[in-house]
């Protein structure tokens, strides 16, 4: 063999792993997205006042990421980015959606769901949507479209916005479930939470609702219904590759855990709602197991934003926390900040991936974003993303499967209040203008490798780093 042939052979051999990886694989994919569960809320992430054995079991059988992120620190923009693979700030009107806002995602957009559908997956969404439905103002008394079915989902069972805003009804595909046409739903978003007209089933909500009484959900059974519908989807589609996006309402307010979970944590109603969430995870894992699907199902568990110690249950005034009842539990562990802030506690969340056939269990410090699931899962399944679509989604499949310790190089963290953006670069974090609550003026720079709690601003000591990161953020916005 001459030297040229040898070199050619060696080049081919070195490409072999990449070629093998490039072979499309179509495991079932289940994304379990919690609502408002923070970095310190699961026992596999250090929680002690609440136990989450099912989440822990999932983590023990897969990869537990310690630097995994939702894209924004509140529901709607976070979910928008997960589904579209684009930063939400690129589209106006992606703040926290009302229950009467129309679909926020353009129907001609490529989404995580449409990409997987194109790769021959059966796709379904069950649970909290909060990305708008129909056209503003949404009419819940007729066919409600466009919605998830128009952006790549084959089926949908939805809680339209959140439990703390109307309408308080389930939507299946294009229709409200159990709606009596003689009693149409009327919503009034001029009604503020706490005003007399805002109470539905005794709980104050944002936006008043009259009519639709027969269709009202039962707050104590939100988790049960979402679990049952998720398991039914898996049952129905067990014979072919499926993608289930299961978005729980737990642990968003109002927290009304089923009575069987009340008092099951040592940190109040908020903790009980986490126990209930863990039960939901356990039911889905058990369903996969009973059908022999565990081995070849990629389960990804994460949360749409960080936690907030608002311990309200149905008996407490909405939004007013009772810190004593939380018994010292810290929703975001050692991280600074909460949901809706640009501190790490806003977007760094539990992030677990399990796929027994391909993933070796362990932990990873790779910088991961939910926004990258579209490109990464396209790389896995052979799904197609047209040029210009999912433009911020990067392929980090190797990191997701634990074959690479390197995730994103750059990541913008988005909040909805005060400072809108922070930028991550490795362990560096830049806040160009400092947060507004509490107000801190000037640029802030943190080295998270030494200071995970963002307690020491080192901007003055690293002017070159600040300059580099400010310039990069400008380029990315
Ligand atoms: Ca949320």
C-alpha cells in the first residue's frame, strides 16, 4: 500500500465514528417539561426537604446536566424558544401570554414538532401550552385554530395558558372538552386577579371567566389528567416512533396538589406539588417500562424556568409567599436569583437525558440550552431544518448523549424584568447593565467556576473580557 492510500484509509477510518453517528436513529422521544421547578428542587440536585425518587432514578440512569438552561426565565418566551429553536426576543409579543392571545408561533415556521414529524414521528403535546391559541382574542366556543396542530403536532390535549389565568378548561385538538354550546365561554382580561369577577372555582385568576361551567377543569386533578393523557398517547403510539411533549402544570401557582400529596414534603404546599410532579414522572416511566419501551426511548426532563419560593396553596393569598412554611428549602439551591430574573436562578434548571440504549449514565457540566434540542434531535433522527429556520438552535447531540463535555460556547440568558439579557461564555457571565431588582448600576461580570452564586463582580478586574463579551452580545442580539 503506498503512502497516499494509507493516508486515505486512515482518513476514512477517522471519519467512521462521525459517519456512524450520522446514521439516523429514531428512538421514541419524551420531553417532560416542568413549570417553575428550580435547580435545587429535586433531590438529585441536592434538595433535602422534598424527595423525588422517580426523577432521581431517571438521572441515575442517564446524564444529569449541571449547567442546563431554559432559554428565558419565564414561561412563554422560554417555551417559544424550546419549540422554535429561536431566541424569543427575536419576535415581538412573546412576553407572558394571556389566555386570549392568538398563537404566537407563525404556522410556516419549522418547529421541534414539525421537524420530528418530517422524520416520520407521531407527535403529541399534552399539558400546559401558554403559547397562544387561535387568533386574538381567542374564541373558545368554536374551532380553535391555529394551534399546535398547525405547527407540527398530530394531537394536542392542552391547558391553554396556566392555572392562574383563564380559561380554566381543557382543549383537545381544536375544541374545548365538554363545552355546552348553550353556555358559551366569555373571558374578560380587564378583570384583575383578586377582583370579584376573577374567581373561578373559588380561586382568583387573571382574566374573568363566565360560562363554560360544564367544561371547567378540576384543579386537584390537573396532574392526574395530564398524566393519564400522556400515558394514553404512549399506549396508542407504542408501535412506531413517537414524540411526546409533556408539559406539566406543576409546580406553577395556584398549587392545588391532589389530597393524596398534601403534606408529603417537608417544605409546604410548594414541596407537595414537587412530590406530585415526581409521581407524574414515575407514572410515565412506568408506562414506558410496561410496554418494553424504556431501552429505546430518549427521555429529557427539564423545567421552563427557575423556582420562586412562593409557597401559596389554595388557602393562601395568591402571590404572597410564606417563607416559614418552606422550612429552609431553597428552590434554586446555591444559585442567586429566581424565576423572571437574569441571575443563574432564573434559567439554570434541572436538565436530565436518559436513553439506556445509547447514553452512559453520568453527570455533565456542558453548557446546554433547551433551544438546541431542535438542531440536536434533527441530527439524531435525520429530520430536516430548512435554511434560516430554528436559527439559534445548535447541534449539541454529542453533549446531549454524553459523548462530549463541550456544549454551547455562547448562550444568552433572557429575563422579563429589569436587565433583559446576560451572556454566558464558558464559566464567564456578563450582565451588561446590572439587574434592576435590586438595582445595581454598571456592568457585572462573574466567574461561575469560582463563584457559582454570583456574589463577586469582577468586571473591573477583567476589562478585556467585558469588552469581548459586550461585543459578542451585540452581534448576537
Ligand atoms: Ca414557568
